[in-house]
């Protein structure tokens, strides 16, 4: 803090309780990032702030009796010049001299100490103000939403309020003038426009008087004899002082009751908030706020981008100077501070007039800045000065709640009974008020609006809320019932669909498992068959090897018997030291052979057990096949017997019923065997037929029986062949043999059933084909045969 004490250390307060500067700085950086201000712009802004602070530390040294100065070349000048982006000597020259245009020549004039301080402060204020405007522009550009979204906005205007200190200077003069203008805006909306609206809408209203501050505004703004105009006029004279300013003000404004001249260059203004005494000691200098051409040229020649930008804002075409004081200044600098402030205030008021205002009055509880302390007189004075008391009076006697007839009808029209016949909004509004017994003195009906006193609209809102709440309850119950019913229907459909889907999935899974089970069974059976074949191959190989070994042993024994002398001689020829090793090797081989033989015996035992199991299974298969053959033989025998009996009965019928037919034909030979085997020893019989001597079939029943007999013989032979084929191949594939036998059984059952049906039909046909004379006899004979069967 020791390097930047001139601008920051103006009070004894160096720290603030519960305020962390480091945390505030981090919040500032977050705000920069949120508004999307880039890092380079942030660095430039901090450079300008640091330059302003270092400018405040620049000091001057008086060099002569005329109070002329020169700039002290210290750290402050070096740092300020580096941050601004200009040369050190250029900055020192701009702060210590001033050029005056005299005809075509320029005359350099050394500045006095006070002039140099004012020039330094003017440069610092210009940089700071330009930086502020630049940051506002950056933020506005970052937050811009586009033209299509800028139709509506919310603006907040925060002002200090009236200021009245022991010494009030030019700053308090401008602030209080702005407060007068804002108070006029407040009065206009809360008093003037309010009462004018009542009168225009034709309601009964007694006007309330209030203090109008228009005459005070005229004191500030009136031309050419207003305070601002006279101040600007006096500021144009180079030798003007605070006394000449006060004299001029007294001379022109002595007849205004809002103005009062005082001694020692002071004057008093009666504001709506009270009287304020202003000291004109620094009015002229602060109103001029001179920024010499040397400063503008200095900023233009700087290397910093912001410095050049700030200087470009002041470069405008030169106009003839209106006074020697303004010679050598840019055009924008010829406008005084008070005039610029008034123009900015007018722009603000134009923007406020285009909006719907809402006012918040802040009341100071005490002047000691102590919490929990309430000064009644101070608060009452503020309420009176701010016009709050008049606002309260208007609110109590006025009609703060107002609605157009259309809005009122649209909001409360459904509260009327259904038989209401009013159509226009005015009649409907009156009917609603009468329906709910609103007292006439609590509202007034205007041409376009309804006006209610405080609290009257609440009863209508309560009734409306109850009706809407009941309606919502009914709708809620109905919608809930409908939603539940739909849910149950949907749930039933989903459950049904799920049952079908799950059933289909279960069936698919079952079929897949069944197929897998069949595959596993087939695979297991194949593995068992492969194991049997493997066992057979091992056993056969072992038998062959054993037989081969026995042959080889017998052959060697025969050879040894033939040549015993040679073998013994060979053994005798071996050296003695070799014999023990040979014996030991032979013993090892014997042990290994015995161990291998033991393992083989265990394997053979296991294989024998498996062979026994397969033999038992094979015997079971053979037993089943034999039982099936016996069953088929019995069934075939019964069919043969039935067929033979039918042939005999038909033959007897034809012989008895037709005596005129020649009997020279060959007598029929019946197949009388009681055995019918499907094995290889099944005998083949001749097909029974019955043919008349003349070579033609004279009986339809006999022809049908003959056809059935031929079919029976042919089917018997087919079944014999298929059974013989199954018996021949059953040793190779047991599983397939069982399946073939089962299939043959089903085939035989179907053929037997069909054959019985056709045999029965043939018998019935034979009965119908008999002649009249023998019909009775045949019926008796056939009845006897039927009973016997």
C-alpha cells in the first residue's frame, strides 16, 4: 500500500470487517470469465487500473518563484509510462507544460503546481472513465441476445438519493439535480398520471394536492438564466472565479424563491427534500474538467491498444474556439461536465418514460450507521421529503386495484349462474359484483375499468380459488378413474400377450431341449457302440498276439530241440562278467512284463464286464423281437382263418344257389395253415380262388373275395421279406433294428385294420348278389356260420 497511497489512502479505513480481498478478486475473475471477456482484455483492463494508481503517485517539484514545476522522475513516472505505453519524457512533458495556439504559432507554457495536479488527475479520471465505458460495452456485447429477443427487458436504476454535507461541492450539485429530475418522474406517475387516469375514466374522485418540484427543475435547466447555463457561461471566461460566479448567480436568480445567495462564494437551493448549501470554490474547475491537447496526443502515440482506443474516441473535427480557455482542446471537450451530465440525464428519463416503473424507497434509520437504532425524526423527515406520505394518502383514498371489464369478465365470469343472460363485459362485471355483495363504496365502475379499494379483490379471489379447487378435484377423480381403467385394460392385454409369448418361448425351449436330449442319447449310444467296437478290436488283437506268441514259442522250442549244442555253446562263449548284467536285465524285463500283464488282465476283466452287459442287452432285444414275431404270427393266423372261412361260405352259397352251372372246374384249394411266421421258415401258400367252368366271373362277391385273397398273400410275402431283412441286419445296428421293428409293427397294424374293413364289405356284397330261390337257404347257412364264428 505504500506505493499507491495517494488515491486509495484518503481515509483512515484500510480494512473492512468480514471482507476478504483475495476472495473478492477471485469473484471478479469469475465474473470476467462468465461474461466471456478474454484473457487479453482482462490483462489490458488491469494495466489501465494500475496506470491510474501510479499516476496518483506522481509528484511535482517547484523550480521557481512563480510556482512553476517539473515532474519528479521516480518509480511512479516509470511505471505509469510503461503501463500506458508511452515514453517517460513524453509523459513528464505532457504533465508539466501546456501549448496555447496564438495565431499560427504555438506557445508552450509551464504549468503551476495546482495546474499540474489538475492535469494529472484529469488524465487519471479520463482513463478510468473510458475504461468503465469500455467494460460496459464489452459486457453488453457479451450479453446481447439479438434483435428478436430484445422487445422486453427489466432495468434496475439504483441512485444515492439526496446529499447534504457540511461542505457540498460540484458533485453534490449534480447528484441532487438528478434526484430532482427522478422525483419529478416519481410525482408524475404516482400523483399526476394516477389522478388524471381517474378523471379520464369518469369515476368520482377528489383531487389530492402534492408538492410539485417543477419550479426547482426550472431553476437548474432554464435557459439562459438557469444554474447550469450560468455556470457554463462563467466557465468560458479564463479569469472567472468562484466570487464572480456567485455574483452572477445572485444577479440573475435573486427573484427565484428556490435560490438564495450566501456570503463567501456560496448559495443555497431549496430542494424538495430540504435546503442545501453549496460551496462554489471548485465549481469552475470541475465543470471545465480540461483535458489538454498534449494529453490527447500522448494517448494517441501510446503502444497500448486501450490507450489508442480511448484517444480515438476524442478525435473529432476541430471547431472554432469560443474562448481562450477552450483553445487547443478537441470538440468533445468544449462541452462542460454539467451539460454532459444533463444530456445523459435526459436520455435516462426518456428510457424510463418508455417503461412501466416500480419504485422502491430506501430509508436511512440513523445517521450514525449503527444497526438496531431507529431515529423517528430522521425517518419521518425522509418520508415527508420523498413524498411517501402523499403516496400513502392516495393509496388509502384511491383505488390501487384496477382491471378492465374484459379482464374482469374473463377471470370471474364463470362464477355467475348458467342462466345469466348478460353479454357485454360491463353488464357482466356489474352482475358479478352484485352476485357477491361487494359494497358500492368499495369499488367504482369506470368507462373502461373497474376500480377496487385495498383488499376487495381478495374475496373474489377466494371464491374463484374454491371453485377452481373443486373443479380440479372432480377432474382429478375422473382422470384418475379413467387412467386406472385404461391401466387395468392395458395390464390385462399385456398379461395375455405375455402368457402367449412365454408359452411360445417355453415350447421352443422344450423342443430345443428335446432335440438336445435326443442328440445326447444318440451320441451316448454311438459312444457305447464305439467302445464295444474298440473293446472287440483290443480283445481280437490280444487274441491274435497271444496266438502269434504261442506259435513263435513253439517254433523256437522246436529250433532249440534241434540245435541244443549250439545254444549252449553260445552261452558258454559269453564272458563271465557279462552274465550278471544280462540276468539282471532279464529280471527287469520279466517284472515289467508281469506288471503289464496285470494291467492287461484288469483291462480284460473290465472289457469282459462290458461284453456281458452288451450280451444281456442283446438278449433282451432278441426276446422282444421274438415276442413281437409271435404276436404277429397269431394275428396273421387269425386273418387267414377268417379269410378261409369266408371263402368256404361263399363257395357253399354258389354251389347251392346255382345248380345249372357246370361243376367241371377245378375245386378250390384253401390255405389252411394255422402258422404264419415272419422268419425265414415262414411257408408260402397259394392264393385261394374260385373260377367257374365257363371261364367268366359269374358272382361279384366271389370276385371280391378272390381279390382280397390275392392281396393277403402278397402282403404276407412283403411282411415276411421285411422281417427277414430286419433279422439279418440286427446284429450290425441294434438301435436301428428296434426302430425298424417298431415301424413294421405300426405298418402291420394299419394294414390289418384296413383289411378287416374291406373283408367285412366284401361279405356284405356277397349276401346281396344271391338268387331268389337260394336266398333263404343262404341266409340260414350264413346265420349259422356267423353264430359259429
